[in-house]
């Protein structure tokens, strides 16, 4: 699907435009449109289609693209001369998680940050090309590096931390002014960096993970903290949230509590795009729960009486 078509008042979707496998474009008329294309793609489609006011970080106005948030990762790699972990074996759920440092599960007094994250030692089946940790100080290439990879691949494990990121006015999604896709549509642009809360939070979690790791008496310990300034290049996590957040006020949210667009009420936007902040948990369970919640409201109320499911005073004031 390439875009949603709106009526001339831009308050009602009339259908969508999609392309087939050989690039022919078709219009599919629709009474109702559900965007469920992954959070960032939802925001892209909204911006391209003109659904809701784009966020302007300079003035703080607008809602589509605001509250983008990511998660903050770190790890402590432990190398043991006399332990063998067989990291090539594993499964998605094999591991131990400490949740004591997530959300409000601990006393934050004096720590200088809010929220938290989880600490995990998991063994998901480490592919040798993806996973070949070596102790700090090992050359990055050449014979010495190869020997270190062979020596430590089987004798290392990691304790990871996976922390929350609070939304920040400087982190947002918008349309790229330069780059376009094959359809001539501007690409989605991500503007993001970690801010103090993320870094303090991550330092705290990493300190706990390091303490646990050192108590196991490894031969070497390497601590990998989040990059600052942030770099998108190394894979960190696929947990992107925000950009079309749910809320009570159309001045600060793109969709209402049922994930219905405030501006174009026959469009519903499902996904982690609705999260106002990014919690220190993986998002998909909540994405699923919100989807059930929204679909229930569509079935129960919207189909019987298509129109806004929430009347917000601020929406009326704005018009
Ligand atoms: C490597 C990896 C590991 C992950 N691990 C975890 C994990 O451990 N725990 C966790 O909670 N989450 C995890 N996630 C995140 C999880 O996959 C997402 O949160 C989840 O898939 C989001 O669901 P969604 O329905 O919003 O989007 P998706 O599952 O991405 O579904 C969107 C669908 O829309 C389609 N689509 C996109 N654009 C268009 C368009 N323009 N027109 C028509 N169709 C379109 C896509 O093809 C796709 O089928 C992981 C993701 C990755 C990539």
C-alpha cells in the first residue's frame, strides 16, 4: 500500500492506493482503513497521506512523528579460560532475566533517572559470524584476532541490559527532504540520540551486570556501553516506538485511546507507534493487547455508529 486517499476536507479516508507486483497502481475504495504496517511504516503512511498534523520539533506543535523512542542496550562480555558454553546451541527462550531493575521495581533515590530495564543472560544459538567476542585489547583483524576468536568463541558468555527510553522532544520521525523511494515518496527520516536519562539508566544497569559478571571470576571482562552520539549502524534492537501516540488530547497525541485517528476518524493505527514512551520490556505483547482492545471497540461501537469514538474538547477547540 502506497498511501491513503482522503476527501477534500482531509477528515475522511476514501480508500487506499496500492501497487501490484509489476508496479501498476490501483485504488481500493474503503469505508474504513486500518494501518498496521509496523510502527514506523504507519507514521510514514500517515505523513505521506496527510493524516494528522506533522510534528514540528522547533515549535513543539503537531503530533505525527513525535514521541519516537528506542531502547538502550549494553552488555558485559565474560571470558573464562576453563569454562565451555557451546554457544552454537540455544533457543529463543533459553536464559535468565532479572527484572528487579525495571520500571518502578527498585528505589530510584539519588540515581538521577526514571524507569529502568531488564538484565538478561540468554543463549539463543550464537551464529559464529554474528557472535565472536574477544577480550578488549585484541587486534581488530589479522592472525592474532583469528586466534582470539578461536580461543574465546566457546568460552565466553554475555550479560545484556535492555533499558527503557523516555521520549524526548528532539527525537522524532519526519519525511526526508532529500531521499525518495522507488515510488517517488519521501523516505521516513529518523532523528534520534540518547539523552541523559537513557545514559544514566544504562550506566546503572550495566554496573549491576558487571558486578554479577565479576563475581563469577572470569578471566577477562569487556563492558560495552551504548554509543553516544547514537549510531544506527550496529544492530541493537528492533523495538521502535512512538510517532503516532495514543492519548486524551489531540494537541499531543495522534490517535485516541482506541487507536483511532483524531483527524481522520475512519482510520485506525495499530502498532507500537501508539506507545507514548518505550518501556524496558519487549513491545510485541503490548502491541497485541492494544490491537485486541482497538478491534473490540471497532466491532462493538464503531461499526454500529461510524464516527469519533472519543469526543475531545481540545479537538473541538482546535477547529
Ligand atoms: C530480529 C527481530 C527480533 C525481534 N525480537 C523481538 C522480541 O524478542 N520480543 C518482542 O516483543 N519483539 C521483538 N521484535 C519486534 C517485533 O517483531 C515487532 O514488535 C512486531 O512484529 C510488531 O508487530 P506489527 O504488527 O506492528 O508489525 P509487523 O509484524 O512488522 O507487521 C507489519 C506487516 O505490514 C506489512 N507492511 C509494511 N508496510 C506495508 C505497506 N506499505 N503496505 C502493506 N503492507 C505493509 C509488512 O510486510 C508486515 O507483514 C523483533 C523484531 C526483529 C526484526
